[in-house]
């Protein structure tokens, strides 16, 4: 008969494997996820992301204005001013007329012709922000392809 002396274990009881349970792993992953989210939210925007959002939004709005111009057969002109921008030739409130950030500025020419012709000339507009004068983005088209966001030189 086996004895239960120190160091002996019963033969009929298998040794329990030690490790982490699924619940423990999920708790650790949740804590790591929350910590990473906190770090991401704590990082400040350096201006590049703000200008990229403005540029992507403007490219989409210009393409929407271009499509409406072609569909209606009416010439549409986009122009920037001190308060935002306007789409001349489209009914009021058809498209937004304000920047996401009120301090966004247009460098250079602030006018683009969007149609109604299917082919328009090459055009571009450069966006900047006074808080980050060294950064800028350019929204451009070659006249055939859609407006896209490009890195400004």
C-alpha cells in the first residue's frame, strides 16, 4: 500500500497542470488594451492629421460638387474665403461650406472650376494651418482623375 509521505503523491490522482486560465489572459489583455487606448488619447495631434482630414474632406466635397455640376449641366466654381468656402452655381446648403477647424487656410489661388465638362484642366489647392506653418497638404487633380490628397512640397 502506498504511503503519503512527503514527496509522494497518490497514483490515482493525476498531476494538475499549472498555467494561466482563459479568464486571467482576457483580464490581462483588457488591461493592456485600456492602457494603449489611454496612451493613444494622450498623444497630441501634431497638425499633420488635422490637415490630412481637412484635405480628404475637401477632396470628397470637390468630387461631389463636380458630380453635381456634370449631372445638372451647370458650371460650378469652388472658392475659398475668410469664413470657409463656397460652391458657386450649386443651390445653398447643398454641400458644407465650413472647415473642420476654423483656422484652416488656403495658400495661393483659392478658386477651382469643377465642370460641367467631363474634363477639366489640372487644378490644385494647398491647405495650411497657422499653428503648424511648416506643414501643408495639397488637393489636386490632373483634370481627368478625381481630386486626391497629395503631400505638398
